[in-house]
C-alpha cells in the first residue's frame, strides 16, 4: 500500500513539472513577442476628423452642383432670369376628390385589392402629402372599424 502512495505522489510531481515546463515556454514566448513589439516602429496615429477636408476644386464643383439643384444663386450674385423660381401652384383638390370617390367605392365593396391601391396611387400622384395622409387615415379608420378588409395585409396604403 505504501508503494502505491509513492507512485501516485511521484506521478503527480512529474505531471506538475511537465505543466510548469509548458507554462515556462509560453511565458518565454510572450516576453520575446513583447521585446519584438517594442523594437517595431510605432504605428501612425489614426486620422482625426480635423484632418479630413475637401479638395478646394471638388468643394467648388460640389457647391455649384448643389446651387443648380436647389436653384439658389451664389452669394453676391443676382438671380439670373433662368433661375427664377416659378410661383408655387396652389394644391388642387381634384386629385383628393377623385381618390376619395374611389375610396368610397372600395369601402362600400368591403375589400381593398392591390389594383385598388394602384388606382389610388395614380390618383394621388399630384396630391400634396397632407392630402395623401388624409386618404391613408380614412383607409386605416375603415380597417379599424372592420368596414374594409385588405387582400394583402402587407400592402394597405397608397
């Protein structure tokens, strides 16, 4: 029995010595890596937002394109006759009336199909965003009151 204890103890000591040797090799490897890292040249600092700028030629070109799209004149220049904005046209109620009549028929039928939505989209093409929102609100109210059932629940609004 005493011999078994000696063998187990010797086995444990050998195992711990083997583990200690592996750990020692790993520490040596890491210290060598650290020494090499210290000798390497430092990495350049990351660019800051302050160092980012537009090339002056590109900035002028971009500003010119934006001015053309927005119809604004450069500072200090009077607007040219071709750049004068047309007076805003008052929104027409014809598109809203047509869409509301079509929606009345759809609600009377009780079902809204993708073709109905396409029709409403075409009729509301010239309407203002507020007018389109009114039609969408009517559709939502009709669905909530169970007066209208959509064929495609993922496509409810024009």
